[in-house]
C-alpha cells in the first residue's frame, strides 16, 4: 500500500506548530525561572517574530530562501559588492567606519536563516525512511528529531540563536538596513545590470532585519540579552526533553 510522501513544507508546518506550543508564557514560567523583564508580552512578541519572520509559512519561507541565495552571491563575488558602492574608501566615507562590520553582520544574519534548510531536508528524509506520513503527530515529529545526529540539531539551534543575537545589536542593525536601502536605490537605478529578482531578494532580507529592529529596539540591553538567553534555553530544553523521553523507553 502506497503512503503519502512527507515533504519539507510538511516539516515547516509541523515545526511552526511545535514552536507555538513551546512559547506559551504560563508553561515557560513553570519551566524556567524567568527574569522579571521576560513578561507575557515579551514572550508573545518573540513567538510572533519567530513565526512570522524566522519560521514563516512554507510559501513565504521558500521566497525568503530563494532571496537569500541571491544575496549570498554578492558576498561571494566582490565585484558585485563594489559595483554597488563604487569602492571601499567611498563606502566608508558614506556609511562610516563600521561599514564592513555592518555589511557582514547583515549577511551573517541572513546566512543563519538558511541553516534551517538542511535541517528540514534531513527531517523530511527521516520521516519517509520511518514511514511517517504528513500530518504527523508530536510523537512522530520527536521520533524524527531523535534520529538526527545531536550535533546537527544543536547546530540548528545555534543558527537560530545567532540570528536572534544579531538582531539585538540594534545600532549595527540600523546601519545595515541603511546600507541595504542604498543598495536597493543603486540597483533600481541600473535595471540592465541588476535584475529585479536581486532587488526583491534584498528587499525581503531588509524586511527580516527591519522586523528584528522593530522588536528589539523597544528594549534595553539587559532585556535583549535575557530574551536571547531564554530563547536558547527553551530550544535546548525541547531537545533535552525529546532525548529523555525516547531514551527512557528503552
């Protein structure tokens, strides 16, 4: 009897469902000793950012992945970068001495986002290997997680942690967004050189960074650090719980 194949978009929707479940404030208060600055409002905002930008519905996520692949080509081809800014001296004069740091921070943030791609693919492959069909249960999803090498799961969590961490440096983030605005303006002025899909890619990347800026710029430095710390702690808690449940079965 044939079974329906589990694909990456099924994993994305299940992952979103699991994220939604583990960022419930009432549960987090019991699970951890949260800092007073991590209020229910903060938790809801973190969850919304997680689900709207870092882990959006499948179609939006595919658009972001395609966009960031285009952005990656700019980092790998210096000629493309300097075609946008003219030269190093001019760019530093225009954007200040933190130009290179801001540019690298922006691309590193977007690169962290792409780290989830291999994770999803591995989970989809495992689900099919285990005969798990779409609309998998929580337990079946956890079975797939458990079958992955732990270092691969932890690397994924580190990617998420890095992305949230980059968003907390709001001054540098603001500089990065300013640079991307200039990039878009330059690209639009040279349509024969820069295809519209490249412009769209940068605009999507800018949107992700802007939403991060909108979230984290509202809080002081201590609160931002606590936010990133509790996200990492909660993600690691989930993995620990999966391993404990599975290993206690044997």
